[in-house]
C-alpha cells in the first residue's frame, strides 16, 4: 500500500512538473505523453518534465536493422544491387565487405561507401543510396490479428490498426502506446490514432477496464 501511494504521488508530481531530487531524463527510456505534450521517466525514476518535441526525431531518416537498401555505384554493375541491413547493423558489399549502416542516413552511408571504394578500388566513385524497403512495424494487444507488418511511408496508428484487422471488442481506443527508438534510445508514447508511425515502431493497443 505504501508503495502504491508513493507511486501515485510521484505520478501526480510528474504531471505537475516532476518529482524533486532526480536526474532529468534518467533511466533506460522516457515515457512520452503526446496528448499532454510532456515526458517523464519510463522506469519510474524521478526526473524533470520536458516538452515531448525535445525527443522527436530530428534530421534525415536513420537506417537500422531490417531496412533494405538500393545502392547504385554508377558505371559499376557488379556493385549496384539491393543490400539488407543485417542484425549487426551492417551491409555487406563486394570489394569492401561489411560496412556499418545502422544510425547512418542514406546520404552518409553513400559517402562512406564511396570513401571505401576510393581507397584502392575505383578512382572517382559516384554512389547513390536509397531505402528500397523500410523495416517492419509491430502491433499487438487488443487487435484482431497482431504481428509484424511492412511499413508504408506516411502511415498512422489508425492505418496500423486497420492492417491488424481492427480493434478487438475489448480494445481501449484511447489508450494506445508506441515504442520507438530515437537516436538509438527507446521511448514509449501514449498517442492518438492520428499519430504518424515510423519504421520499427511497436504499437500496443491496451484493454479497456469497462
């Protein structure tokens, strides 16, 4: 009972501005409530409430395991091909072997590939990289057919629910969570149906209590 009271007190304090004495944004992740525009620690540690925009993805799309890329090395048909980002976060190409791709933008990866090829293989390589297939998203909980599904650019949580067969009879349509990596750090968000999804997101539809 004491633990429950303490947790409740901390939750109220977080909503008002954060429990005192903690380290801001401490712990393995951050609980984000996009409906209120604030974040707090995922693991229950105390911390300072900050605007959720502070952890929103910035800049270009960053590659990760499961993405499939189309790499074009102009004038080099033997190198131009589709390459998957493997479980180690690498792609493997002829001549240069394994090359880190996770956490890189397509432009940055193209620059890395050109630099490797320039080091003794091709005098002045011209390289283009684009995402051929994004890594899948996952949806579970109170939907009719949860699982792993291909990501489509521009999709929302509502689209994901439809792909999973719709809500189950016990679904809480106002309690949907999305877990996402931002700069390699996992964050979990309470989001509305209109919230845009990103590749690799995990969507959880909670059960309603009544």
